[in-house]
């Protein structure tokens, strides 16, 4: 079994998690305006990605530039990984390649201190990616505990590129944000990710 094999029901049952799907995790955050660089990139690439309509296109042309923006404007060192193997506990099925990981670390040669796992939704179906995302969050939680990083809360995102759904794992409680954020809400998406990674928005 690998991350991508988990359904929401399976991951909750296997790891004996509590599920809260009524949360409003990020309702009060002030928006973060995208840089002119990101606006320019997405004005060009987002329509193309949506026209091509494949996971690969959305990943490369929408998701990746947004995550690069987070790294570019980071107050503290942030590492970004794409398509990296993150096999933490193969016996439990916590193995496989993660679409994207953001870590609170300057180290770019290997994953260290992961805080956010990003999963591309399959067939434009956000719900289909929830099980995989939670499995990757559990792996990140185990990794952080083993490495004594001091990070006890891990976040996740399931995205189609145009729609973003956020999750939080603390101990055994998984909270799924009720809200879905659309690419038109880019300042809200940026605010959430900056808060997850840094605890605050960047300076203007």
C-alpha cells in the first residue's frame, strides 16, 4: 500500500483518527496580495493549464508558481520539494512519492521538518485526494517526532490548481476546512500557506 491507495475512510480507520469536517480553520486571516511576478506568471499559465486540463499541467503551471512565491517571500528559510520520495513507514503503507512538500528548513537536498503536504486531486475531484493527503500528513507527523523537530501540527492541501482545500492534523485529530478556496481567491490562499509555514504573513 502507498499514500495514493488510501481513501478517507481507510486512513481514518487504520490510524484511529478523529475527524472534524466542520472546522473553519482560516476564516479570519487578512489577505496577502500576490507579487507582480506571480500575477504575471499566472495570467499566462493558468488559462493554459486549465485548457490542457491534465494534472501535470495544473501542477507545473499553477501549483508550482504559487509555492515558489511562498519560498521567494519567506521570512524564514523554506524548502520546497516536488515529486520526492517520502517513505516513512512502509509497513503501515506510509510510502510513496509526494506531489509537493513545504518544510521549515533551508535544506534542499533532502526533506527536513515538513509542515505542509500538497496533493493534486485526481480527476478534478477534491474528495478523492483527502485520504492520500491525510496519509502523507501522518507520515510527516511521524517524521517530525523521530527527528525531534518540535513541529507537532502538520497541514495538508488537496488542490486541482483552481480549487484548494486545507486540512490540519494535531495528534490524532484531523480537521478539514469547510471552505474551498478558488484561484480567484489567490490572496486568501497565499495568506493561509504563509500562516502555515511562517505563522504570519510576509511584509508587504
